[in-house]
């Protein structure tokens, strides 16, 4: 008879135990989700810094020079062609239609049969405040030859070639880096190039009129020395039937891009050496054309560019942005670890204590962002991770009341930060490694709780 009141007293106790455990879990989940708010504030700060960086980089490159496009010389030969059309004429008192010969002037464009470019690019870093941009000076030698202009493929009928109005155009994106007057050696003559492009498909560049042009009976060689400066990409167009571009630089982190990749390349910490060999079969425009019927389209030229990009060695902002994607995962892992301490070590931790620990984790990202603007990402990561780990360890040494648990927590934090750093250094395998880390963490939790009787904890 005396046991009945005891059973009655235990029922509400077990009920409140169940409610307390369930409430604790719900509170931890809600608290973890609330940490997304400060993470979003840090992400907004990151985007603001990125905007300031991009503006500073734009200011530098706009004054120095933007992406450079080296197209090559184009020979322009005007001609007059004749055709017959019917016109109304008055004969006596009658108006009749009569075949009348008329003429029209047009331009034929001829591209080089061979184009070789030998270049050396010397990069440097320019600063504006704490931001920097990679720019370069490129010293280029353009050589090659034109085949004698052949009008046979045009099937014009009756026409006259205006050899006294021949001109040469060299499309180039930006010539602010040219230190002196430019001359092109064409055949036996040295011709002074003038600013401005006379090509409809490319508005920037240089040109020269050749009133004393000698009709070539053999391939017409040319040679042009160029010094250009730019930033970002250095691109070339395959104007020749055969195109060979050889480019060397001291920049150790090139990005080869465009319609064609180098056939030969060597990249070392001291720089790169690359050679492109491109034929005219890989492009979408002809070797010669008439302006009247088949002008070259800008889209056709743009799709054929190839070259190299001078990339920033370490983009700290990109690494910080990638690390923030793992923010909620970090907080969740630490909260799970603390909850296991409560279950396995019979501790009682308050939600405020969870919140203070998560605040230290969020400060890691703010410290990482601010430090990476001044020092390398690796050192910034080490300092930010060490500071966060030290804060959590010092606080938890009193909260956990166990040196063994504190050492375990510190080791776990160091392992998680180390795993994140490895993932950030990987490009192609980051997803795979991140998944393996999550599997390992889940396996550790399952192993640690394999003997827990969850009913007894209710």
C-alpha cells in the first residue's frame, strides 16, 4: 500500500524529464538556426568589402589598361566594279528603259597567310589603399606575310583595283602603353602608323594609307614591334592561315582560356612559357571578303580569341566566402558535441552557454575577413581559428568541470578547423572531402552514443 504513492509521484517526474529533454533539443535547434542572422551580417560585410575591392581594381585598370586584344594586320584594297541596271531615259518624246552601265566602289579585305607573334609579358601589382590589381607590360613582335591579293574568288566580272588607295589596319584594344611612334615594315618600306581604326568590325587600333603601294607578285612580308600594357587577359585572334604565338612571363599562376589552348606550355613558380599553334580551320570567318556582301561580324571575331589571363595568386575574399558556407555546419557540430557532453557526462548546460560558444565561432569569420585584407589567408586562418579555439577552451574549462573533456573539445575544434582549411584549398575535390568529413563526424557521434539508453535519459 505504501508503494502506490511512490509510483504516483514518479509519473509526473518522468513526464517533466521527457518534456525537459525535448525542450532542450528544440531550444538548441532554434538557437543554431538563429545564428544564421549574424552569419548573414558577416556575409553582407564581405560583399561590401568585395564591392570596394572591385571598385579599387577598376580604378587601377581603367588608368593603366584593360583586357588587351591583339588581332594583327589587315590589308584593305579598294576596287571599283561595274554592273548593268535598267534606267529610265528620254528618247525623243518617249521614256524608255535602257541598260546602263554603273559602277560602285567597295573594299576587299585580305588577312595574312602567316602570322607569328613572339611576346614577353612582365606583370606587376599596383595598389590602391589595401587593395591591389595585377597589370602587365607586354613586348610583342608581330611577323608574317600576305599572299598577293587575289580577286578571282569574288567573281566580280568587270572591275578595277584602286592600288593607289590601299591601306593597312591593325586592330588593337588599347595603345596607351606604346612609348613611341609605331612603324610597320611592309615589303621594303617602313610605314608610320596613325592612331584610329579604319576597320568597321573593330573600332580601336592603328592604320596607314599606302598611296605608293606596289602590286606584289610574291608573298608580302611584314614586321611590327608593339609594346602594350593591360590587365586581366592578353588575347590574340587567329587572323592567319597559320598562327603561331609564343608568350613567356614571370607570372606563376596563368589562366589559359579562349577558343584554343596552348599546344605546348610550361608553368613553374618562376613563370610560364606557352606556345599556341592554330590554323584558320578553327575560326568562323574567311581569309578574304568583300565589305559590300559579306562583312566580318564582331561575334565571329570574338568567338575566336585565345590567350592567357593574369590571375591573382590568392583571392582571400573568395576563400572567406567559401568558408562561410560551412558556418552553420560548424555551429551544429559544436552544439552536438556539447549536447553529448550533457548526456554522457551528466552535465547541465544552459542555452546561454551554447549561445556564447556560437558567438565565438561567428567571431572566427569576422576575424578571418578582417585579417585576410592585410596578411596572407593561411596566417589569417591560423590566427582566427586559434583565437576562436582559445576563447571556447578557456570558457569551457570551467563549464565542463573536466580537464579530459576540455582537452577533447580543444582537439575536436582543432580537427574541424583543420579539415575546413584542407577543404578550402581543394577545388575539384572539396565536395567529396567535405562529404567524407560529415560521414566521419556522424560515425563518431553514433559510436559515442551506441550504449546510451535514451529512455533512461527521459
